[in-house]
């Protein structure tokens, strides 16, 4: 019987894929994102007999991008709304966990038919810290582009929709 157990263990270990193991921070982020999605689903209006479709991952990612760029009361409110506070996730934890998730999705997502693309449109005369651009690029794999919401609002909308 020990030989059978040993052979089973060897086969199991040989199929182990370390790239698919989640870090503790990723597990916490996934739990927070799932709980956020459930809370959101409960409050989104949906007419009777109609279906409601939204992407919880996309919303969590977009709001996560806002969270890491926010400061003070705004960041605290986002942390509470997204469940980061309850999960004891810090800003750097969120950056790291999204970075791991997005790297994994970029590497394996197409095999499952999933393509992830993130972007941020920034008012062209608005000063943004270079460190925030770096976080968006490295943790969220986001493309950042500048638009003029003030003077050319429709062109900005068109650029966002075309992206």
C-alpha cells in the first residue's frame, strides 16, 4: 500500500503548477473582490424578467486602480467599499496582488479565452505622479493616455470608446 501512496504522490506532484498557486494577498484580494461583487449585485437595479450583466473583475480592477491613486479619506472610503480594510489589505498588498493576478492572466488567460485590457484616461493638463503611472503599468498592466475632457469632451469619449 505504501508503494501505491508514493506513486500517487509522485504523479500528483508532477502535475503541480506553481504558477497557478495563489499568494495569501491574492487570496485575500479575490475574496474581497467576490464579496464586493455580491454586495454590488444586491443593490444594482434590475427590472423584473430582465437579465443584468456586469463584470465584477473589471469593476474591481478599475476601482482598484482608483484606490492606489487615491489618498486620505477617498482612499479609506474605497478601501472600505472594496473590502480591502476588512481583508487587512494595504495599498502595497493590493498593488502586489493585482500585479500577480494580471501577470497570470496575461500568461494563461488566452488559453481560457480571456483577454484582459486596462487603461486610464487622464486629463491632459492634470499632473499625475510618475509613481502612479508606474503602478498602473506594472500592477495593472494598464495603458495610460491623456485626453482633454474640458475642451474636447466628445473627442475624449470617442478616444476612450475606441481604445
